[in-house]
């Protein structure tokens, strides 16, 4: 039984408000700042149609190509640099958040999203991982830092109704099991709402994923 507050919004969809302590938020934020200052930092992905996403991204472990919607080792849609490795100590709280709701995640990918005051992300499914993990309902776990994000949780069809959830600095969100392929997005960011001590401007979300089950695709 988890000592943390857990709100189950649907089978397999869990909001864990305040999952990261203020000290943990500062630790994760410091790691994000260090990664952002590295050779392969944040960039603004350009999507298939030529438009740009409304957030910056930094992919760890594997790179998510915004033009092909596939994972790859190099940032071939940006600067060709290899995706930096995912540090296990960054992934640790995502593993424990999944365990807190009875799910198992061995993350090898983290997409770090950085939203400015006008940042948002349209409704989408996270379905570019290997079918072995999608079929098994291996969760995607997000950690939120900085400004509050207006997160939208939808259903399994794009047209399904959505529920709005405020994701505040320190919150974790888990989508696994029958909710693994739910549509979701970020409608808006509340500028200036985050704790200054975290030391990040805007909102940063870290979404941890497992590409494949052991023995499946490489
Ligand atoms: O920023 C968030 O909370 C959600 C990010 C997201 O939907 C994604 O990375 O697929």
C-alpha cells in the first residue's frame, strides 16, 4: 500500500499529487538543467506537416522522431547527435511511482518536455513504443516540475470526452494497464505558478517509457 495520495481516475490511470518532495523536485530539476546544458540539449521539434510543436523536447535513452513518429538512436530530425543516455537516478522516482500503484516499469526512454507560457501539447496516444509493451499495458509515468499544467485525460478514441487535471510541481501521473493508450494532452500552462525553489522556468514534464519487454524488439 502506498503512503502517497493516489487518485485513480480510470482503471490504470493514476494521479499522485505531490509525489516528489520539494527536495526530490530540486534534485530532478538539477539533473534536467545539467542535461539541458549538455551537447544534446532541448530543441523545438518540427512535425510532419512542417509546423513546430508547442514545447521543447530532450529525449533520453532513445530519440523520438517527430516526423516519423518512431524511436531511433540519433536525433536524425534535428542535429544527428546521439540521444543522451537515461540516467538511472533520474528514472528512479518513475519506477517507484509505478510500483506505488501496483505496476511495473523498467524505463529506458524519457521524453523531457519544456513548456513556456504558451506551451501546450495536442491530444495524442503514446503508441510508438514496441507492441510488446503496449499490449502488456506497461505504464508511461510522468513527473511534473515547475508551473502547473492543465492536463487532459481522454479515452481510447480521440472523440471521447476528456477530464482536466491540474498537474502541479511534484505530481506524478501513471497511465498503464487498460489506460495505456488513452488519448491525453496539455491544454495550457499557468505561468508563474511553480515553486521558485525548483529553479526551472515554465513547466517541465518527464515522461518515462519502456520501449520493449525483455526479449522483444531492439
Ligand atoms: O507534459 C505532460 O504532462 C504530458 C506529456 C505527453 O503527453 C507526452 O510526452 O506524450
